[in-house]
């Protein structure tokens, strides 16, 4: 097999791979649409949509405080409040 044949075959394989890559990108785009992911999360993970009252403002002191113990207490308190609110809504 001479060099021209090898170049021809490599170019042909490259063209096929580019076509396959194009197909895979289109499939990935279709599979990862936000609507589809949300529908599957609700169906299979029993997830619910986040309500505005469940959101909290960012508090940098929780993540940048010197005391890890203090951070843990703050996070525990926030989580407990959110669980209590969610329980009272159900």
C-alpha cells in the first residue's frame, strides 16, 4: 500500500468520524434539553420544582468563616429551617 492510498483512507475515515460526531452532538443536544431533564427528574427522582420561598440569599460568611464548627452550625440551622418550612407546606 503506497502513501497515497493511506492518505485517501485516512481522509475517508476522518470524514466518516466527523459525520458520526455530528450525529452524536445532535443526539446529545436533544437528550439534554432542560425540559427533558426536568421531566425525567420529576418522573424518576420524584423531584419537585423549587419554590421561590425555598431560595436563600448568599451568605459568604457561611463559606469563608474561620470556624468550621460555626459554619456547620449555621448550615444545620438553615437546613433545619428549610425542612420545617417544606414539612409545613405538605
